[in-house]
C-alpha cells in the first residue's frame, strides 16, 4: 500500500471549511435551543468508550465499529451512536435523579464503511432521550419535538413515518411460527425498503395462499388515522393488536399537538437498531433520499446497564441537514472591518472590542497609508466584502 500524500485524509472523513462550519453550528444551536424550550438539558459523553459496555450495547454491528486497544490492551470503540452512551450515564451518574429525565446532545459519531459505499464514516447527530416514561404521551412528545427541531433547523418539507416493532413481530410470529430465520429475512427486506425482494421471498416460503396474501397486504398499511382501524382487522395476535392500540394513542396525542400533517403511519417500519422495542419513526425531507431523523422506543436497553427503565428518543442527522439546506440559508452574517495604521491602532482596537461586546462580527487589519486611503472609499478588502469599513485614524466618511 502506497504512503498517503500529506493532503489526503481517510476515506469516509471530511474537512469542514469555515462557511460549512458556520452553517453547521447555526443548525446545531437552533435545534438545541428548540430542545431546551421543551425542557431537555444538554449532556456530553466521551468520544471513546469500552467495547464490552457501550460498544456491545449499541447494536451497531462489529463490522461497523471503529475498535482500538488502549495501553493496557483493553478493547475500546469510538462511539457509533449516542443512545448507548447516554444509557450508561443515566444508569450510573444520574441513577438517583427523579424521572422522567429529558436529555439532549450534539456529537460526532463514527461508523466504519466500505470504501465503495460513498458514505461518511464520521458524521454529526443532534438528538434527545426521554427516560422513565413508558406512555404514548412520551412517544408522541419525541415525535412532535423531532418535527419542531426539523423546522428550527430550517427544514420545512418533510414527512415523519411511524411504525411499531410489536406489530410486525406479532404478525410474523403467527404466520411463521418458529421459523426465526425466515422472519429475519423478511424483516431485512422491509428494513432496506426492498419491497420487490419481500414479495419474491414470500412466494418462496411455501406458505398457505391466505397467509402469503396477508403478509403481502402489509405493504399497503401506510397512511393516516384510518390505518389504525385497518390494522386491527389484519390480525388477532395480542402483540400486534397491542402495538396498533399504542400507535393509535400516539396519533391522538400528535393530533392534539397539531402536527399530523407531517406524519403518516407505516406498519412496515421496524427501525435500524435491534434495541428498539416499540414505536419507531423516520423522517424524510422532500429533496433528500436518506432519512434526516430517526428514533423510537428502547425499553430494554437500560436493563443491560443494571438500571431497567423505559426510554424513547431520536437523533437528527445534522450533517445531512447541512447538505439539504439551500444556498440562501447559507448566507454568512455581515462583518465589519476596522482598518488602522500604527497611529490609529489603540483607538481602532478599543472600538473593535466595544462592537464585539455588542454582538457585532468585527475583523481588524493593520494597513499602510495607501490602503487606508483606499478603504476610506470602499467596503472591499483582500477579495472580501464587508457591511461597513471603519478606518483609524479617521480620515472621512466611508462610502
């Protein structure tokens, strides 16, 4: 393998230039302010965790974890998502705190990817975890907050699809009792949205015609409130019916929030993490094929940290939102330039300090007499435009 050039970086990682960083930070701050307004407090966890605790609990496959050894030979991982690290903190440092706990975060996460996949190995997430509340009200709260957060970020055209892992588990257990591998294969098709492959697999499973039709009809269970009634007629399985009743309760709360225009039920959804136990959801923006938000209920995860508690939450894919927002939203805040010669230095720098204390963005630059005369009549300097240019010593009004 050839030695990398000095300007190269590992595949899947990227540099963020000043304009992109400013935009990313603005998105992050708007979302976190929104979450704070809903009572969520920000938390930070280490970038590196123990593999045997957080790494194993994360449900990210081993092939996608960045593993390394510390100087004692202990296997470590770079965090692949934030739910498991927060579960660790809740189960230890926050275990005596009254519930429900409402926590928010913004962090970079790491997942190893194949070179040809064209996906990022490091990306940013902003999200929340609501711990200690098993109700439909809690699930509806995180969905409604996800909608509010997307709007705060500047994303206005999107749809949130909600499902429930219990519905599919119940249906498939009835139809394919004991055939665990076949159930998993069908779930994998649904997870990857491979509906053609799903139908082809159904034909090869040698099921009774009515059972094959029932499983094929699952693909039609997408829509609004009417899906509740239709789904209840599909199966008498207790697990499936309990899941639908829970989703109907969530929908009723979302209706009270006034956000149902952004939501649809999709009973083929199962979520991309194995720790999900109930409601799951994904949000798709109109102009992007990848989800910009995903989340769900994970009531069993904290038990793995010896602190059983129900929990639900979501993560916004902040990096994808950055790619999505149009150029108009990427406009930089206006800057002022204070230019000075040595004779005007003290007055200029004091003025810059005062303006910054007022919240203004101020750039200072020492110039020669010729440049100072030019800047007294211009708002351009070194290839950049400024809202205003102030020169010291004062030699007249700016243009």
